[in-house]
């Protein structure tokens, strides 16, 4: 039972008639390696020599909940697990070496996931030499005796070769041997058993039909593409153990024939398989060291080992190489061991490595894309650009796909179930690749027109060229004519001999005519074939033309449709632009409005701030006012209490004085004097001295007035008494002077009445808080210090319920005046 292939339906491939014989598809081969352990689950099966089958492993199905699927893939040839390295080489690589020797380029690469056997196939394992040592072996087996002397060919920087005569080559050799050899680890020749095991190729293999009229030179180069950088693995770098140099990457260049090459890459001329493989091994070691030092993973890089075969014709003598650069033929075989094709997540790469893996996958992705585009272009006649330049790998091998050369790919598959998904991708890519066609390399007549060893034994002197030489050869092959002169009538030999010779010639001529006819027939047949092929070609071209016309008409209608669409879109754009203008206008207006509102808000805000500050000030002021008021009231209450006490004391004193006052026995004096006497003993002054008018003047101007401190005033504070009682009591004693006056009138009054104490009520509204409603004048006299004190009581007047007024004394002010002459003064 053969299950159906799970393939995407594809459009029919257009056959290209006679063109098909000019191009070859990429040869894709598949190699399935044996399982590492016999009990491993397997998902790949070799169906026959050209088909391989992949089936979904059980674990994968369970994990993904998928169906069981079997897919078959066909290749040019499938190699099973028992395939030997020799078998593989014979089928895949040996034709490439054959081509190389015949001046044709070749590219062979191994593709697959890590561990699928790419390196095993390309390089080999100990005891199982791979394709690379076998190729080298075949090359040297074939050209062994026709090799040019070392340094006859010299590689230059422009991907071409110089040629020099053997003497110059010898001189150069001597010069190089005299040079000191740089100390590199590769120069230490180590007997590596692995190395020996790999080149020990027992089977003898040789190319056929070697052009013996040429000399050959073999040059090898070995590069690594890592992280999309190219490194030369054969570069001789001076080893500095203290500061090891980081490898320098190389760039790609295009030579004059538009071939890509690695600029400045080392090309080593080798003369034997051992030498060539040793150079390869040297590079391999360097690669391993770099990987270890830079913590890189070898499976993440692509390695390219190139074998360049240079051949040049011998000169006419067949002794020396022809010193003509144009006659040199260079062919190249590149053996590429690609990096593991697995996707990044499979490698569990992190950080730097992730980037590397990303790049590697990028290179392989580019390779895939290139193949796909090439296939598409070739199948559907499109002309899409192939993205060779997207990665160094594809850019380097651009010429193989674009130009001519044989390309072969070995897809390595590890049949273990864990690799199922990756193997699926690999096989799909391989199928795509084999649909890509590459131009078949033209057979090059390497030395066809150059006389060399082939004509060494022919007589010299004839014109050098093709046609005269051929005529000469043909004439020489004709039997020579005997002498035809008849000297004797009885000569019976000459004529028969001549006849015989002529008959022979005639026969030969007939044979040649036949041959010619045959050739003509052949040529005609060929011409016919050519005609038919031309016809085919014409038909093909016609078909193509029709196709193109269809395509063009399709494109025209598409263009028309697009133009219509374009117009509609333009109209829409116009409408949208208008709408945008309107909206923008609206936006501007709104913005302006917003700005004005903002300004208004700010103004209001600052007004509010100011108001707040003002209110705050008012609050503080009021609270201070009230605080003072409270303090004042507390003080007033205190004073009231003290006043009460003082009034009581005073009353007691007065009572005492009234009680103890002696009755006047003298004749009555004028009332003024009497009153003075009555008052003075109650006053503090014991012996009043009449004031001079001068002193009074001094007081009235207030030049020496001093206010007493608060403490003093408090000690003399007056108590609260009712206005009625106070006035009545004092009016009884001080009736002649008890008329209310203001401060100025009082002063004037005192001037008129020195030494008299007065009771009056003074109102002074200008003092605000301090306005005084009642005042009592008590003159004092202190003769000891020469100071006269005058006490002034202050009080508040309240209206009583009964309609009268009451005074509450709140303070006493004591004014002192020192007498400049020591004479006591009477203050106001
Ligand atoms: P890759 O280069 O693809 O990562 P390798 O070539 O290094 O894989 O192979 C991994 C291992 O598998 C090596 O030890 C190799 O010897 C072994 N191996 C690969 N292919 C085969 C084969 N066809 N026969 C025997 N052993 C193989
Ligand atoms: Mg490998």
C-alpha cells in the first residue's frame, strides 16, 4: 500500500523543449544514517533506491493530538543505513571530480539537522574517510604525473592565476624556503591517528580521459561562515600567547567574470592527497580552537573547503608550460558542510548563541528562499529577484545557480523519532531544491587548438593550424602514386602499378565519398533534428509569446482596474482632505476658546488667592484684636477687684481721718484755703511748698514728664466705684474744683491753681481703646528725692440700669517730675 503524498498541489511544469538539455536540475541525494541505539524509535524508512518515507512517531502524535501520516519523498538516489562511503562517493562526488578535471565547476553540500551525519559524510569518521579525502585522492590519482612544478601557478588577489616559467618557480621556491616560518600551532606536525585513518583510502579511483597535453596545479582554501561572517581557516597568524588575536573576518568580492570570491583568502598549493588533507586538518583544528576559545558551537557554522584545479597547456615541444595567461583554465569544486538546519528553539540557545543561531538559520532560510525563487522563476517564467545577497553563504555560491556548474546536495537524515519535525522540514526543502535547474557546464576544449604533447611525434615544419594539418594528414593516408613515366614501350609494370594505385585511390575515394555521404546524411539528420528543435523552440517561443500576451492583457486589465481604484481613492482622499481642513479649523477655534477659558480661570484663581490672603489677614487681625480685648478685660477685672479693695481701704482711711480729725477752733478762713488744708493732710505730701510760676510753666510744656512703669501703676490701681457715689463723695470735699475739663483746660486750670488736687472727668476720644471717662487728681510730694508725683486714674464709664453712669477704674498713671533745683514741684 502506498499512501498518498501529503503535498501541496502544484501548477503543471512547463516543459522547456530543447532548453531542457541545456540545464540540469540540482542533484539531490538522501542519506539515512543508522540509529544510535537499536531500541530508538524510528520515523524514517527507505522504501527503495529513490524513495524515502517519513511517518509521524507515536510520541509526537500524542503530544500534538495529530493524526498518523506517512509521507514519501523521492530523490535522485536514496542511500540507506548500510551505504558505504565508497558507494556514496562513486555516485555523488566522483562525477564532480571528473567534471573538475575537465574544467567544470561543481558544488556539493550536505544539509540536515545536527547529528544527522553531515560531517561524517563530508569529512568522514576515523576508518571511514568521507567525500573530501576521496575527492582529493581521485584528483591526485588522475593528475599525479601531469602536475606542474610548485609555484609555476601563483594565485593572485583577483581570483585568477598567474603563470611563470619553471626557472622562476624554482627561484621563488628557494626564496620561500629561506624565509623564517611563522610560529603557528599548525606548523607542529603531529601524528594524528584520526587524520591518518581518514585519508587511508584503499580504493583506487581515477578520472578518465585526462588531457595529457596540459599541466595541472591544485590549490585548496578553507573558510568558515559563522554568524554571517567569513573567516579564513588557513590564514597564518602569529601566535601571541599573552594577547591572542581575534580572527578577522573576510569580505566577498566579484571578479572580472562576475564570479564571487573571498577577498584575501589563503590558497595553498598542494601536491598530494596527504598534503591537501593535512592543510584541511590544520583548518579543522583552528576551527575547533576558535570554537573552544570563543565559546562557539561548531554545528552553528558552515564550512567550505574549496579545491581549485588550474590547468595550462604545454608548448609545442611538450616540454614547458605555455606562458599565456589566457590559456589557463580554472575549475573549482566546493565542498560545503552546512550548519545544523534545526530551528532556534530546538537548540535552546541563549544570548549570543541565540543571535548566532538566528543568523545561521537566516543563512539557511536565505538558501531556501533562493531555491524557491529560482524554482518559481524557472517553472512559471517569472523574473523575480533571487535574494542571494541576503546572506554570505548564498552570495558566495550565486554563480553556481546563476551561471553554470553542477550542484549536488546530500540530505542527511537521522531516523530517530525526536528529529521528526526537523526531518520533515529538511525533506520538504530538499524536494523543492531538486526542482531547481542549473545551467549545464559547457565542455571546454581545454587545449584543443594548442599543439602540445599530442602532436609531439608528428613531423614539424607544417603550418600551425587545424585545416592544413588535416589535409596533410588525409593526403598522407592516401597510398603514394608510383612513377608514371613510360620509358620503355614494353614496360608492363608501370601502368598496372599506376592503375592499381589509382584504383586504390579510387576505392579510397569511394570509401571517403561514402563516408562523406554518411557524414552528410548524419549532418542532414542533425540539421533536421536541429530544424525540428528550432521548430520546437519556435513553438515554445510562440507558446511563450502567447502566454506573455495573455499575461500582458491580464496585466493591462489589472492596470485599468487599478487606475479606476486609484481614481476612486484620489476622490476619497480629496474628500478626506476637505474634511481634515474643516476639522482643523474647528480644532483651532476650540483651542483658542480653550486658551481664553484658561486665562479666565487663571485670573479667577489669582483673585481667589488675593481674597483668601486678605481674609486671612482680617482673621489674624480680628483674632489679635480679640485676644488683646480678652487680655484687657482680664486685667480690668483684676483691677476692679484691686480697686474695690483700695476703695475700701480709702474709705476706711477717710473714715479714720474724719474720725480722728480735730475740730477747728480757729476763725474760719476763706473756703479755698480751708479746703486745701482738708485735702493736704489726706494727700501724701506732708509739707506742701508753694510752686513758683516758673515751675508751673515747665510742667505745662511737658518737657520733664515721665510715665511710670506698669508695675508701679498696678500697685496704685484704683478700684471701681459708681460714678454717683464717687462724685458725690468727692464733691462734698472738692466741690469748688470739681468741674469736668479736658486735658488742656485742666493744665491751664492747674496753672491757675498750683498745688491743688482736682476731680474731673476727661474724655479723650482720639486714643481709641484708651479713651478715658473719669480722672482723679492726687498730688503727691516727696521732698527727699526732689520728685513730685502726680497720679492720674483712668476708668471706663458704663451706663447703669437705673439710667445713670458708673465708672470702672482700670489704671493709674503716675507722672513724676524731678526738680532741677531740688525744690519740690507740684505736678498737674
Ligand atoms: P552532523 O555533522 O550532521 O552534526 P555528524 O556527522 O557529526 O553529524 O554525526 C554524528 C555522529 O553520528 C558521529 O559520531 C558519526 O560518526 C555518526 N554517524 C553519522 N552518520 C553515520 C553513518 N552513516 N554511519 C555511521 N555513523 C554515522
Ligand atoms: Mg557536523
